[in-house]
C-alpha cells in the first residue's frame, strides 16, 4: 500500500496579497514546508494541485457572490497561479492543474502537467493564453491508482472549498483520507461545518 500527500492550491492568489487571499494562506505554505521536511519519509508520493484558469466562464465575475463566482484568480501562467514562495517544491513529484475552462474545486478534476513545464509566471494579467488541453493527459485518480496509492493526506487551501472537495472526492474514489486541519486555512471564519461535512463522509480530520 502506498501513501500520498496531496497539497492543494497553495498559490500566490490564495495567499496574502493575492486576488482571492485566504487569511493565513502564507503561514500554511510555510507550515506545509516544515511538515514535509519532517515527514516526507512517511509518504511514498507527494503531489500538488493548482487552480489553472484560462477561460472559466461564470466562475469569474466583476461582481462575485463569493459562493459560485469569484474575482479573477490563478490565471494560467501568471504570477498568481504560481506556488507561494514559502512552499518548497523539492519533494513534489507531480502537479495537477484544474479549472482551465470551468469552475473546478477538487484536485481530482485536475490533469497532470508536463514534467518539463515549469511556469515562469511572467504572463501579464489579461494576456491571451495559448494553452491547449491534452485530451490524453492523466488525471489525479488515475495517477494515484497507477502508483498503487490507497491512503491520502490532504492539506492546503482553502479548507472549505478545494481542500474539502478534494477530500470528499478522495473518499468517494475509495481512498483512506485524512485532512490535517492545522495545515489548511479557510475562507469562512468558522470552519466547523466544513470539517463536520468531511467527517460525515468518512474523512478523518486530524486536529491539534
């Protein structure tokens, strides 16, 4: 049995100073780095997800309701879509990008980024992205299965959206799933409901 750590959406736009900042996002980036440094030997695989929007339709809005529509964020190949500088990518084996042309909260909606594709973040906001989806690119679930993963630990941003969606999909796909609460940060001030929903679905929420 293999065990994988899934680091969800620890990107500049979701941290302080970003267009859709989560309070405490930068601190979570640093805390995940410390956790990985101390615990990477306990994981067979470490992967990360990225919001990677090109033209996601109604997901973006100039007048967002902050439920189904949001300020523009994590545009593909912009600085906002890059991993936060406090998240050390040394042990990350693979990246899964989601939301290119639609809303996507779960990492299980992501597709594997090419190994040689290291985004520079030098694309100016609003510039056209000439990125074509690879219809044959492998998704997160298929990748985990191909590496015999049976247990996943989920951390990252934001607790009550992409972390929750990723964890719920992991359980649905049959993985033993844990969320480390202290290595997440949420949009809502009170995350009790999000954690209870995850636990009700079979996610183990590890609290300090």
